[in-house]
């Protein structure tokens, strides 16, 4: 179901609320997988201690939590 359709159901009081939870993943080259580094409700996340002249890969996935 699309977010707009879910928002419509919230307005009609058929659902209590919708929370969109973005998870931030960073690629681990030794295990060749993306590891979750943050599950935040903020639109801002700062990654610290990155090394200069090093490439990094990130993924962001948003999960919808429906009450």
C-alpha cells in the first residue's frame, strides 16, 4: 500500500497513526554486507570517524510502522 493511501486511512480514523522509520546502513567490505548503523526518526544523521580519501557506501531504507 502506498504512503498516500495509508495517510488517507489515518485521516478517516481507520488507522491510529503511521510512523516512518528510516534505517541507515553502511557497507562492510570484509563481510560484504550492509550493517545497520542507525534506526532514527530524525531526518539528519552524522557519521563520525570516517577516514580521508576512503570510499564508503551507504543505504537508507524507510520502514512504515502502522499502529
